[in-house]
């Protein structure tokens, strides 16, 4: 075919094969240049051999390589060496893990892609090849773990995981999530369930599916979920498999298995029986555990905020509460001062002068408070008791303790009105009316009281009924009749004076062994006269009044036939008020008893 110039239409074209160009002779336009010739040419080398002129570029080669010799054997490039070594490692690992040829070819293609993109630079070839092989197993859904590849290649599983994550992200490969059901059959065969292995696998697979629906498998290790399901299925089939046995097979920690069991125990499916779980499939799916924990944390945080707010309010209320309490106390004191017993208030300045006055003031306060308490209580008719026959203050020879020194503390006090009327001058009418319940309030209070004490009233009524039945039974039974002892009424003691009454009581029965009755008898008698009775010169009296006079020569008497028994005078000394106070307190307690 004759070439023509596209510009001028001239057919005279000058072609130079050495330069590889073609030029139009009419217009001078360069029609072709740098023409590539597909012919193979050989040249003779200095050693007598033949060399191919040009370069050979293969489809897999990144750079052209020259071939040496007539046989066409050129130097092998590093890319091919890397691919061949990677292919050999893939075959070795796959043969140990029993991976089929299809997975091996897919892994080799992933390795070629990594080499072509330069992802193998700076990384160990074994790590990259193993990651490509595990990536293929994940895509094909085989029951191989990354830990299995780590055991075969003797490489740290975390290093393999880093390389695998990097390649999957760089090659933009979206891997499907691992299904725990793929490992049930593998782990069940390792646990050796025997003839019941099929039943255990079926139940474990159903448990795993239920866990997946309840969001217990998402984001968790599939081996942990599979181990928890196998443990439940094994124990349901009466196999004694412990958590340690499961951990030894699935290669996870005991805490992981126990955590999966706890999470499954919080789902409604855990409350079903084996038959119900095998036949019933709950339609409702549970919330993820992370969602429940977040909701629980939010509830706890809200509770803490409420507690903090309550503490702040309490801190704000405390000053107000103290002020209100202080105001109520002042009002109560003012009301007490305006009340009928306000005149009994004694200034403490008198008691601070003399310690004896302080003791007397304490006694007076006790007596007044006792009288105040007794005024509000209903009076009951006195019943004769043993306390009526005990000695009184007058019979013991003790006068009123409020002598001249004690009365100084009560100078400003005035006697109370004994007309029995209550002084209501300091109380308002509204306050008095608030104390009286209205008929509806009274009925409501009665209803509440009957409701609160219903059980007690029933018990009391039952006791009374049993007591009446027992009394009727005892009346009908003559053997159980008790003889009623007739009490002999003692005649009252008749005495002219208190001292005489005391002596009669002491003669009937000695009240106490710790009381020196001779001293009491001496105290009850007149102190300004010297008794001439020989009975008063008792040893106990000598101990109180002092030692008797020493033997002295008797003075001559006008009547030599008469002898005067002189009683030794008691030594004059100041007695403390404490015995008197103690006696007054004892008398007051005896009166109350």
C-alpha cells in the first residue's frame, strides 16, 4: 500500500530505517519517527556467543530485563523471587492446617497484590503471607483461627493481627464478621462427647444463635461465645465439663466464659427449660449489654446528682433549722416562765455562794420537779403496804432540812396556789383549741388506733376467753379448788408520839442491820436535857458523842447514900449537811415508793 502525505497528497515519501522516521518530500512533513521494529535481531558477542538485541518485558515484570545467551535465559528479577518464596510459604502453612487449593490460590493472589502495591516493604514476608492466608479463610468461612496460624508459624498472634488489619485496610477488603457457629463442631470433637456429640452440637448451635439475636456475640470473641454455649450444652447432656476444660479447648480466659454466662443469664431465654428452649423461640430481642450498662451508669449518675442536690439543700436548711429551733426553745422558756410553776425558778447566784446551798438547791429542784410531774398524774387511792410501817423523818428524829441556811435560796419564792386551778394566762385560746380534736379527727384517730392495735386486741381477747374457760373448768373440778387463806389484819400501831411509834415498829421487826437504832433514839429525844436513865449510856452512844470521862475521884456529896449517874455530854462539832440531804432524799424516795 502506497503511503501518501495527509497534507499535500504527495506519494513521494522518504523512509529511513536507521533513524526510524518517514518524511514527505513534497511539503517536508515528518510522517513517522522513532519507529519500533518487532523483528528479533541477534548480535555476536566477543566470546563467540550470540546476544539478543533489545529488551524483553514480561506481563508480570515491573522493569524490563535483558536476556543473555542464545538460549534466552535472562537474569531472574527480585519480584519473581519474592512471589516464589511467598507461594512456597503459603503451601507449607496450608498443608499443616489442611487448607484446600482454592484458598491457597486466593491467598497467592492477595500476596501478589500486596507486592505490586509495595505493601511488603519493611515487613516480614512470613507475616504478610500468613495474613493473606487468614484473610482467605475469613472470606471462605472456614473454622480456622488466627491463633492456629500463630502456632504453625511460631509468630506472635498480636503481630499477625496487626499485619492482617493493615492489609485488609490497605487492600480495601470488607471481611464478614466471624460466625461462632463455625467453631462448634470443631470444639465439640475436641471435647469428646461420644455418641451424644450430635445432640450437644445441636443445642450449642441453638444457644449461639440465641446469643446472636440477643446481641451477645457482636463485638465479642467468637470462641468465648462458643465456649459458653458448649459448656451449657454439655452440662445439659449430663457431661461433667468444667470451665477449665472449655478454656483449654477454646483458648480464652475463664473470665471471658463466665462473663458470657452472666450476660446470657440476664436474658429471658435463660429462664426457659430445656424442652421449652428446644421448641419455643422468643420473638423479642434483648438490648445489647453495653446499652444496658450505659443505662445503668446513667441511672447511677442521676442518683448521685440527686444526692448531691439533696446535700446542698440540707446545708442550706441547717442554718434555718437551727434558728427555728432556737426560736422554739425561747418560746418554750417564756411559756414556762408564764406558767403556774414559773415562780419556782430559783436564781443560781445564791447556790454559787455556799456549797451547802448548792446541795440544798439541787434537793429543792428535785422535789419541785417531782411535784410538777405528780400534778399531771391522776391520784389513786392509797393502798396499805409495807412502806406505811417504815419509819418517817419525824420518827427518826430528823427535822425539816430546810433550816435557816437552806431557806436563803428560797427567799424570793412564793407558795403555790393550792386551789387546784390551772394558770392559763400565758396560753392563747387558739392554742388551747388546737389541743382538742374535732369529732372527725377523733373518729379518724380511733380508727387508726384500732387498726394499729388490732392484733394486740385479738390476742388479749383470746387470752381472756381462755382464762374464763380455765376458771369455769376449775370451778367444775373440785380437785383443783384452791384453799383461800384468810389474811389476818394487823392492828394499827397506836402511839402518842413519833418516837414511841418508831420504838414499837423496831420492836416488831428490825428493819435493817446497818442502822444504829440507839443513835436514832438519842437523836429523837430532847437535846437540852440530860437524861438520867441508865439505858442511854450505851457503847454505841459513846462512839457517837465521844469517850466517857476518865476515872476521876468522886467529889463528896451532901447525900452520901445517893449516887448520880452522869451522862457524858456529846462533843460539840459542826455537822455536815450531806447526811441530812441523804436522809431527805431517802425519805422522798420512800414516800414515792
